[in-house]
């Protein structure tokens, strides 16, 4: 029964794996609810900031912030948001594939790229493909902190203000629902006037500024860009927990199927051994 013993060992191993994947599924489901609540609670702030900035841009057409001006630099910047851990299906693969396609397209146009990596998976991938990583942040945990994101992202914002890069793209996984997440590569800078005015509500507002309009607009546009980055990280974290829950549920179901198949093989092997022993006993008795 050496074969039967080996099969029992495989069954035990798969059962242990099933317990682990089931526990990870339950943990991901718990974290997913918190991540979704955090993501939804951040949306009203970003929408309100967009509305105020849109009103200010319409109220002061004579002043143009550097974030809204285009330049002729031959380098683009990318903020790539990925996860720190794996076991979340094709979440990171999809967004990194979209970033790679965008990099190839820019390379074909003779442009370079600078990358800010948020998340360990994106940092490792960008280093492997030879991209120029100017800053990075990892180990964000389950809760995004804006103070950890401002420093790395500010490297690209300063480079854009100085005219060293011509655009900044934000690459992350957008949360659609529990079963669907979408890889997104959207332009962060330069800010388009139509995008800002889409949140203005169709009204013209007048403001009293202290100390002056340029100082207020400069600060608000910076807060607006930071809000977009924070929202992208929150969306990515919600997508990560949803994808991990689905992946671990699929792994648990597959482990159950493997256990059923192994038990069937074990029972057949055991029955064949019993039948062989009975046949030998009967044959021996008949010979006597």
C-alpha cells in the first residue's frame, strides 16, 4: 500500500493548503469592506476640490498655473500604483502591461520616461525592465497615508514645473465592483481646462482672495493633484483586496476539487489492493 500512503500524504497536503487559502479569503473579505469604505469616503473630497479649482480657473482666466501649461520636453513621467504583496490574481499584471504598452509607444516617438513606483511589485518590475525610477514608496500597509505619498510624487511635479518632463501619467487599478477591476492609465498633468470645468457645476463664482488669487490657486491645484493620487491609491487597495478574495476563493474551490479526485483515486487503489488480497486467499484455499 505504498501508493495509498503516498496519496494520503498528498490529500493531507492539499487540505492544509485549503485551510490557508480559506483563511486568506476571509481576511481579504474583511479588509475589502474597510478599503471600499475608505475609497468611497475619499471621493467627495476630491470632487469638491475639483469643483472649487474649476470655479477658480474660470474666475481668473488671466492667471495660468504651471500645471495647466504644456512644454516641449522629450520625457514623460509615470506614477505607477501597484500592490506590495501578490496572490491577487492578474491585478498587477494588467496595470503593468498597460504601463509597458504606454512606454513602448513613447519610445517609438523618441521620448524617454521617468517613473515613480508606489508598491513593491511595480518597483521590482520597473527595475527589471530597466526603467528610470526616480523615487518610490513601499510598505504602505492597509491604509494609505498622504504624507508618505507626497514626497515621491513631488519629484515628478517639480520636474514638470521646471519643464524637464512634458506630461505625468497616473497608472493604477480602478475599482468597478467586487468581481471587476480595470487597469487605468490617465493623464495627471497637464490639467485640462475642460476636466476642471466639468466639476464647476455650470455656474460662475466670484471669490475674495487672501493673500491673492495666484497663491490660492497654486495651493489648491497642488491639493487637487495630491487628492487624485490619494484616490488612485485608495482605489488600488480596494481592488487588491477584492481580487485577492476572489483569487483565494478560486484556490479554495480548486483545492476541494483536487481533494475529491485524490480521495477517489485512493479509494480505487485501496479497493484494488483488497480485491487482490481476497483473490490470493481464495486461490490459496482452492490449491489446498
